[in-house]
C-alpha cells in the first residue's frame, strides 16, 4: 500500500450498514407486522417514522409517505421498489404465521417449492425461503 493510499484510507469515514427503510402509509402498522415477525423492538418512533432493531443488528425503518401507492406485484403498473427475503425453517409454518400477522398471499408464486412470495400489510412483496 502506498503512503497516499494509506493516508486516504485512514482519513475516510467508517460506514456501518444501519437499516433499510420502507415507505408506507402507516409506519406503526408496518412496524408491528415486522416487529412481531422478526422479534424486533421499536428503537425510535414518531407519527411519521418507526425504527425497529436489536442490539448490534441492522434495523428496519418505516417512513410515512402521504401519497404512498402500494406495489402491484406481479403487475408492473406500480413496481415493487424493493422487497425483503426472510430465511425460515418451514415454509408452511412461516407462511401461516405471517398471514396471521396481516400478510397476504398473491396467486402468482414463481418460486415453486424453494420460496414463497407474500405481501406485507403495505403491499411490499416479501419472500420466505428455506434456502438461507
């Protein structure tokens, strides 16, 4: 490593992956869904934003967007924007629990027996898989 590279690296700020934030109409409702699903607690909350997390782990944020339009997946009319992948031990058990918490299951399922696509209460696709 050259002196120039070392000094550039030494002065560069350290970044840590802190959270992913989803836009939605109701941050409290979406935080409740993911908090119960993933066993995460509320770390910060206002009327317009909720941050979930666990000590030393990456968090999930939920931001109120006044004109939020849910994705129409798999119809591309309103793209999915982003989705989350959750590793599970049993697809049937995990699907049942997420449906009880307020998820819905679209008819189109592209994953066969490898994964399933559900929609969170705000319409964001989320995948559950035994591959992870």
